[in-house]
C-alpha cells in the first residue's frame, strides 16, 4: 500500500473541507458589523445576510451529485474551488446586502457540492482498514478552517470600519491554492469504472494506490457490482430504504444538536450570556481549538472503536452539555460558565457526529448511487441548518429565556441516542462492495442484520 500517496491525495481533497469550515464560520465575526452597517431587521439579517450561504449549500447539496457523477469527482472538486474563490473575492468588494448575499450564495454552492464530492472521492480511493480516518480528514479540515476563521476574525476585528471585508475576503487566498492543488490528484478508480467504463485508467490508479494488490480481481469486483445493478433505478427504490433512512436521520440529528447555528452565532450567544464583545470573540477561538483537538481524537479512534461507539460518546456528551447550557440560562449563571459548557458541547460534537457523519454516509450506499446518497444526506443536513440559522437570532431576541432553545436541542439528542442504539450499523473495516451486500435489501428479502 502506497500510504504516502493515498494520504497526499486524501489531504488535498480534504482541503475543500478547510474552505467549507472557513466559509461557514467567517461570517460570525462580521455578523453585528453588517447588521449595523445596513440597518436591517433581525429577520432580514438572518434570512438574507447570514443564511444565504446556507441556502446555496442546500442547492449545492441537492444537485451536487449531478456533476460528481457526470464530470467526475476530480473535476467537480476543481470547480468547487473556483466557486469558493469567486465568493470570497466578490463579498469583499460589494457595498449592499443583496449583492453580498449573492456572492455568499455562490460560496454556499461550493460548500454543498464539496460535502458530496470530497467524501465520495476519498472513500473510493481508501483501503477499508483506513477509510474512516482518511474520509474524516475532510471533517478535520472543516474544524481547522473554523479555528482559522475565528482566529482571523479576532486578528482583523480592529483594522477599521471595513474590517468585515478583510475577514471574508481573505478566504480567496486558500481557495486559489486549493484549486491548483486539486489538479494533481487522479480521478477516482470506481468512478472511472462505473461511470466512464475505463478499465485501463482505473487499473493505473489502483496500481498507484497499492502496487502489490490483485488489481484485476478488484476491477472484476467493481464490474460484478455494476452488472448486478440497474443504473437507472432510483435511490428511493424499496431496496435502498435502510441506507436512505440511516443517511437522513444521521444528517437530521446532526443539525438538531444546534451545532451550525451555534458556530454562526457564537459571539452573539456569549454576549447574551454576559460576556463583553472582545471576550466573546476570544471565547469563539476556544471553540475552534476544542473542536480541532477532539476531532483529532475522533480521527484516531474511528477505525479502532468504530463509528457507532463514537456516536454513543457524542450523544451522551450532547445531552449533558446542552442540559448544562440550558440550566445556565435558566439560573442566570453568567460569565465564563456558559463558554465552558459550550466547550463540552463542541467536544461531544467533534468526537461524535463531527467525525462520523461524512464517513458514515459515504460508506452505506452502493457505488452507482453513492453520489446521490451523499446528496440526500448533505441536503438533509443543510436544509435543517438553514432553517435553524434563519430563525435562531429571532428566537434568541424574542424568547423569554434562551434556555428553552437549548432544552429543545437536548431533547433531540435523546432521540439521536435511540437512533444509534436501535438502527445504526457498524461499518468499520468492511469493503464498500461488502457493505452493499449487507445493507441493501435483496429482492423479496429482508435487510441483513450482521452489522447492527
């Protein structure tokens, strides 16, 4: 196994996650500046200014499977980099909320498409025993991008009345570098076989990945998988009901924890809890550091303990931390208490859902439907995130006590714990083709239970 080469390709693709994390969170530093600059209502600010990138992400997630299948994973990843660059540069120079929102929407398209193309690509080049950590590099880069965005916002906050332009525009530099780097990776061997019918090129890529492997046997397994499926069949064929339900629920519960809304509005929430503006921004950097440290721990554990164990740890952590945050607001525990509880919440997310979600969704669908399945999970994730992000500032302003909001999220995490216990299979160390046999309902049969 050429581990160095596979790792380089995986980390290059995972840089799309860095831009995802940076793009998603960088707006938090400009949140209140933009609201004051354009004198908008809370609803307009939440729907048009703050969440327009999320609506772009919803569209990118819904339709990103089309270029991922037709153009291929590599070309799609290249155009994702172009979208990030245009978005960052455009946002930095505009002077009205509508054009700003348009360019944020463009960046959102890149985010949504990246959640399909990047995990799909890495899962298709990774060996089964290392697939979890390699796909999870995408998540690590998301949280690394979040951390750098928080640090960047803090460092740029005092450079003048146009600080927000620098906060958002600086993303253009890593976007340009990523776009060039992605040109160096090969095309996915499974895509070459199943969508381009190119056995020779697929064999070359597989040989570069593992020169000692039986390449012809691997190619024959892909051909057998292709011949056993109808390429025109729908993702919603009853045969695929189980993986569809799994993908929908893990993505839905990811956002019902409140994670994206909290990352967007972290400084505002900390100010609501009694911290000053500068302390709130500094506490946001703490969130980024905790997120990265526990994501690294998740990467270390995902192929050792498995996906399901990490989801158990994360679910219990969610329930405890969200209950504590809720109690802090109900009992008026001001000052540093709320940030500490949020740090615990972020740690629970990072080691559980944060590490697992994109790995798990990329594993549970057959090769010919992987991009569509990834699109389903990503769309569910982002439509939930967009709805929550639109209404959270209104709820925080108008709620009699923010504690009710966090109590709701805690209750949803109890439901997630039940999902993990009753439905979620363990997928570590199993080849993608074998997972298909175990998770897909045979015609006239029942879903196999070996993994549950």
